[in-house]
C-alpha cells in the first residue's frame, strides 16, 4: 500500500497538529509553560515542540475525568458505538496524513505506518460493535427463593500509558474499549512520539467524543505525571504497555488503591523452524516477525531456533532476503527499513551484537553501524549464537536475527526432531508473550502450541496481532488481554443484585 503524502507537505501536516495538552475538550499549554522537542530519528532534526505537562496538569486532567465519569457512564451504548465508528471512518480518511506524522516522529517506512493506521483504526470499528453487546445474566437461585441479576458497569476513570513503537495502534487498542465500556480516561503517550496521539485525540473530538472523556497529558517526566495519577483514588484502572521493569513499578503503585490493571510488557519471542518446515514460507514469516517496525516490537522474533537439518538452507535464504531490504529514511520512496527511534537504541543493538561476537557468534550479513546522520542499524544475521549471549536474555528491539541450531541432522537419531530440547530452550525465559512455529505436521504443531509458555502462538505465520484476537502474555510479559471479545471486559466491573421472589415456597 503506497502512501500519497508528498514529503514537501509533511511540515504542513505536522504544523496542523495541536501540540498542547488536551483537557476537558480544550487545547492549552502546560501550567508551567514548558515544552519539549520532538525529533526526526532519520535526521535528528527538530520537528516541533509540544507542551510538557507536570504534576499540576496531571491532577487537573484526572479530576476532569472523574467529574465526567457519571455522565459518560450514563450514555447509551449506541451513542458510544457511533462515536467510535465515526472516529474509525475519520482515521481511514486521513490515513496518509496520520502515517506521514508517525513516520516523521518515529521512523517506520510510510507503507508500514499506513498499515498501522489501518490496523489501529480497526480497534475502533471492533469496539464500536462490542459497545452494544455488553451482556449480563439472570438466573433463579437453586432453592427457587430469589433472583440473581448480574450486570456489567464501567470500571471508572482509567489511566492509559502507551509506548512509542506503535503510537497509533497502542492508543486505539486502549481507548476503544474504554469508550465502549463507558470509562473516562487520562492518557499519557510516549514522549518520543506524542504527535500521533495528539492527532488521534483531535479526531476523537471531531467524531463527537464529549469534553472531558479523554484527557491527554504529554510530558518529558512520565514518572511524575503517571505517579500522580496512580496515587489518586479517582483512578480505578491502569492500562500500560511498555517495559516489564516499569510495569512492575506500576503494579506496586496500583496496590495502594487496589486499582484494576492491564499490563502488556516485554517479550523474548522464540521462532522455531522444524525440519519439515516450508523454508520459503518460514523465511517470509521471519521477515514479518523480525523486521516489522525494524524489530522494535514486543512480538518481534528474538531467538530463532532452526533445526540442524535445514539451518544451512534457511540461513542462505534469510540472508538473501535481509540483504535485499532497502534501508533509509522512512519517508523515502522504496524504504523498507527505517531508523531506530533514538541514538541509544542503536547503541543497545550494537552492544548486543558485539557481546554475541565476543562469545563466538558469526556475522553473516550486517552487524556494522553505518556512518552518517540518523539512528540506523542494518538488517543483520548472526549464526552460532551462544545461549548465554546477552541478546538471548533480553529484547533486542532491532533488526538482528540471531540463529540457534537445535535437533540432529542424523536421520537415524530417534530424538532428532529436538522438540523437547527446543521447548526447554524456548521456555527458558521470564517472558512469555508470543512464540512462532513452522512445521507441516499437525501433531507437532499441537505439541508446540500446548508446550510453549506464552499467551499467543503463531503456527506457520509471523503475524499474530489482530483486533479480533485477545492480545497478551503470561509470566513477566503481563496481565490481562487487549482486543477480541475479552478486551472490553478489562474495563468493566461485574455487579450482582439479589432479589427475593415474593411467594416462593423454596
């Protein structure tokens, strides 16, 4: 899909974005008057400045959300549904402009950014449909003497905190179900990518979202702003996507007010290529699972286990595909690999590769930071990666494919499939978000699906994200699910009403 915004028009699109705080339906400066800059990761150039909110602004935003909660909860499901659907339509209509801003502030290629707009918009359409399907229950007690009426009500004002790597979709994935459920919100987007979130807030206001339902505070001091929200009894839920370290801090803070939590945290995804895999299909899947957003995704394939019987062929085909990818500014025609989001991200990837090389890994392609401006790192393939390498123990968050052999290439070896071996290695991590498996044997696929300690499994596919699916992990990858039919349940409380039946004989 090709984006149609001319590079010459991008400054005008960015200039049209509101850069103030959005509180009670109005745009305005931070109380302190402070701002912070947003830069283009491909060049380092300043794009614009946005309001730098502080504790006073955070308090005002949450008080506003609390003041509007009762009225918003009383609105009809159909009204909330129609607002979401109008917002979906506006996002689709303005996909090129939103994609251009996203590419400018975080670097992903325009075609990929436009794909994110399409994906993110679908959360609004999905939850527009779910808003009118919030159910309950009604039964007679076992002794016949009473009625049990179960209803679901909005949990209350919600804290939403999103990361920089998918600045639109992570917003719609949280805002959509909150609106559908009848919850007001305070929203802190990532400081590296606030412009996409501010565009989204403007679109929701245009779609008819009442004042005060969504309140956005951009800030360069997220600890202070979010900490203010977490300590307040007004907030009744926090939905966070980001690092496990920060997630653990928020879980501790949530205990203070016994706040509902949804946590989508880190990942260390295994990608397993069995001896019977369709190699071309597996390479295609790895390009998606590894190179989406330049590897800057919690779902990115991190540890790539390839059966010894096919690792030579797989490595050759993968290397050819990685070598063919075009690296450059995301706004340039034909770019497939843009810059990483900031300089320290490149430093991290470089350090991980150097550590792997020190432990015996071999570079097949890439592996060297290019000269010149911008936060670029080339598509890289490493083989002979030692299991104690640092990149096996942490999220790489970059375009580095680390290949690890498993199993036996001896056809006479009864344990040559290596399933037990690779399952043990794949599960040897505190994270458990997603795993990918390529095999043409249904029984083997079932064994991996059952055995992988993750919240999601992709069988012969490198893409598991879908608005209709419950996204989330186990272990230190998080709590709760986003999307799917269960996504709205995270924003609802269950209420039970007991009513006696007059004249019941029992």
